C-alpha cells in the first residue's frame, strides 16, 4: 500500500459526506465498478514504447457525484501512480488491491460534476485464469505493439476507470507511438500528427461505451477508409502478415448494412475492424466500433462481432450474469447471417445442437452461468437456440420486431433478462413464462416448450 502526500482532508469529517462504495456488487465481480459517482467522459493521454513495453499516461475522468462524497474509488491495478488531482488540486490516495482510493481536499456535493486526474506509468500485464477460455486477455504485448481486448474486467490493468458495464461514458483517446505504427481505437479518428520519430493518434468515441470495450491496439497495419454502401463511415486496419484480410473491409460493410436493416439504425458514428496476428489470443472481441479479430477470422465471426454493436455495446448488461443477452444474441445473428446468405438455416443448426450436445451442455443455467463459466459454450449456443425457439414460437414478424424494439428501447443504455422477457411478452401478446423458464433458468435439456 502506498500513500501520496496531499493536503489534509476535512471531507471525511464533514457532516453528511460519506465514502463511495468500493464496488457495485456485481454477483460475479463484486469489486468491479465503484459507488458514489457516475462517470461521464474520459480523456486518455497515453504513450507506449513497444521496445520497453512501458505505458505512460495521464487520464482525466469527468464524473457526477451521486451522493455527498467524502472519498471515492477507481478500479486500477498493477501500474505505478505518480499523482492524483481532483478539480486540479492534489488529492490524497491509497492503493488496496485493484482499488485506487482517492480523497479530495474537500467533499464533493451531490450532483456536482468533478474532474479526477491520474498520472501513471508501468508495464501492463494481461489477466488469465478460467474466465476467457483459459486464455490471456487485456493488455497483451505483441512483436510490433500491443493487442487490447479487455472483456470482462481487464480495463483496469491499463487505465483507471469505473470498470463495470453499468457505468458507460464517452471517450477521447490520444495514443503516441513510434513513427510507422498505427494506434487503432474506438470511435472516429480526429487527428494523426507526426513529430520527429513519434506519431500521435487522437480518437473520439462520442456515444456511451463500457470500459471493457475500450481498445488502443497498436501495430503495423494496412488501413482502409471509406463508407458502407448504406453510408456508414468505415475504418479497417489489417495486419499485412495475415493472409486473406483484404475481404474484411467488404464483409464489414455488407454486414453492417444488413444488420442496420434487420436490427435498426447502426448505433455509432463508424463501423470497422482491427485484424491482428496474435495466435496466443484465441478469440475475437466486439470492441465498440472496432471489433478485434485475432486467431478467429471468418465471415460468421465478423457477423457475430458486428451484431454485438447492437446487442452488448449499445444495449449493455446491467450485471455480468446476463451475458447471454450479448452472446446468445450474437450467436443467433451469426447463424442467421448464414441462413440469409443461402447457407444452413438456423433451424437446421438448432436441430443439430439439440440432437448432439452432451448432458453437461444442458446443465448450464444460461441466465446465470456463474463467473468462471460465463463464456461457456452453452451461454453462446443454448442462448442462440433460445432465440431460435422463440422465433418459431411467436413467428418471424413479431420476433424480428422484438429485436428491433429491444435495440431501440435500450439504445446506449442497460438491460437485463427480466426486461427482455417482459418485452417479448408485450410484443408477442403471449405468456412466455414457462418458455423462458425452460430455456434460460432450468439446468436440463428442454423437452417441451
């Protein structure tokens, strides 16, 4: 534990002021996120040296106090904090595990907007364990830069934040790298400036974004810029060492436009992709506006990750136990893309899954799969099967109207399973209690529904 000298704080003793909670109580990640404030906007000013692997940064978080606040936490781990300010004045801070505990020199009144600035440096390390298929995730150094894929809880390994999807914010991301490298991030590229042997990239994401979706992937990339046939801006970066990536730009354009027809207007200012050659990362991730494709690359993967821009990115889970609302929806979408393009129908896929999956597959409770198995195959496939079974039960027109309504009603917001069930019953005009109980909450193979 470290402590930075700062003006003595009277905030803790002030009547009515109290500490913000060190976590939001998520059932899977109780200490992720923090209480007492609502993050509004982040400004990330970063510099990365691939030769030393050192990241240096100053991050400012603009937030609104949701109580009379004497002190508050941010999620931040591993790296060395050099200074902390609140509204431009030095603030006391301590470290406790992943918690950076900040005490301003005076209390922050309820509903007041404040700025906290943190300057730091160090060598970020990826997280591991069973959660993400047993693979490393987060900040992963590569031969020519870094790959950044943070779902569900690794944003705090490289920038201080309120690291939970329930507190979304807008972002400005400035990354300085050696000349010749590309820094790909979320939103729209506002500036690219080279001074001497360094280039700075400035990205702005002006729609609310969960912290786990933030990326600053760095490397030697070929960049394609344009618009989809439907008029959506598009920015795609591909690693030239990966064969066959020239198709990603067109795939991204075609799928973005089709999903916009099926699910409603594309929710962000730009669509795109980052294709990197990092075999150790055996997954792709739906980073907002810039899905990241590593070892998994196919048109159905592109369809999966782009559907997340609606289901997962724009509409985010209130807590992580509802992850099927992301992965089940995206699995259905990728299977529907195959059907739409003349391949296997979703129903044929459903029938095969139903006939061949072992007993263990059916023992996962999809609507609450538990932390270490939150990305279990059943969350994806049984989640997708749930939507196909619902499609058959209520019919195509109500089903796709339901998906469009879901995306529109919760645009840039949060949602949970109960809200989806309520909307499904409203749109279909049917009591679906038993249907969802069988498919989402019962750890056994459905027999009738």
